[in-house]
C-alpha cells in the first residue's frame, strides 16, 4: 500500500483520523448546543417563575394595604373618635377583635385624641407578649391613657382572654406617650384623606412598621393601624417555591422592608441569613 511519505501516516489512517476528529468536533458542538439550549430554557423558566412569584407577592401586599386603608376609613367614621372615656371606647372592642382576628397582619388598631388621650387594641402573641408584660393566657390587650386629670393621667394596660373576658387591669405610670407628638397623628391632622407614614419603630414593640391613619369625621381624633415588616415577611415566607429560595423586598433606595427569615435577622441569628441580606442590616436604622 502506498504511503504518503510527507505525512508519515497511511492514507486510510489519515482519512479515519480526520473523520474521527470531525465526529468528535460535531459531537462537542452538539453537546455545547444542547447545553446552551437547556440553559436558555432553564433561564426562561426561572424568569417566568420569578415574574409569577413577584406578581403573587405584589397582589398579597396590595390586598394587605387595601384592608389597612379600609379599616382606618371605617373606624374614622365611627363614634370611637368622639368617645371621651375608656369605658365608652371599649364598647367597640368586639368590632376591634373581629378585625384583628380576620386580619392578623394588622399589628394593632389605635386612636389618638386631641386632648392627648390614647387607646390601642392589639392581638397578643409570643412575639409581643413579653414586650407588654402580658399574662400567658392573654389573647388581646388594650393600652390606654386618659388625661381627664391632666396632672395625673390614668395609664393602664388591660389584658383579655380569647372570649374578651378581662383577666387583669394594670396601672402603668411608666407608659409615657402622647399621640399628638407622633408623625402618623400629625400627618393625618394635616390632610383630609388617608395618610401613610413610615417606616418607623413602634413605641411598644419596637417593630418596624408602616402606619395608615386618618382624622375622625369631626376631627377630634386620629384613627390608625400598623402593618409591620414582620407581617410583610410572612407573605414572603409563605410564597417561597423551594426551601432554598431567598426572597426579600427592598425599597428603591435599597432599604430592606421584608425578608422570609425576618425574625432570624432581627434577633441576630445570622447563620441562616443570606450574606447579601446581612449587608442590608444598616437599613434597619431608618
């Protein structure tokens, strides 16, 4: 058989080698094509899932905001803004309890009066129980300040069980608070419609929150409610598509508003918090 002396390789071996190289090349190209195609499809699916998830979260948040706004609108038109004593204000406790039970993301519903009186109704859970020093069987609490005696305001916390039976009424002379000095009160007094304010730290629980407030019909009081960042974060916790998913909400300035491991973040349990989220902690000092 004739050899091509210039190549030092039998012709048929050369042809087989070239053919083999072509097959390897085409196989490599095919593998690359399949990889790129799969990557494109995976990226497309991920983008679709993220958009779908973002849409679901946005709808849930909008629903929470609408409930908060309607709650404030409704109570601003009620007689609670015109009542002058705690006993009169407690006549609305059944309605307040119903709203709190149906909408657990509302941290509290409260009324500030033009004379400095104040009343808060809140559900009590394991997170805020210690902060308000409530008993173990407390399901609801009312915080009240009455200034009928301006020299000696009556400051007390009332604790109720699940049936709204009074468990204990505790005098709290250390409960120093004047709603007229708070931004949510001032914002509502300065405009006829609904005011939104925040984020700010709740004076009782130190939770970061957004307030919705509105003047009462006769303008003698301001009714308000809070949605806390913890409540916003619960929406994300329930929306996670997988256990390894990381979900957060940041405002346009990069400040963190919600994170599915919010309680871990604020309690300092950073071992389970994504590094990128840890970098936003400075946003909590608003």
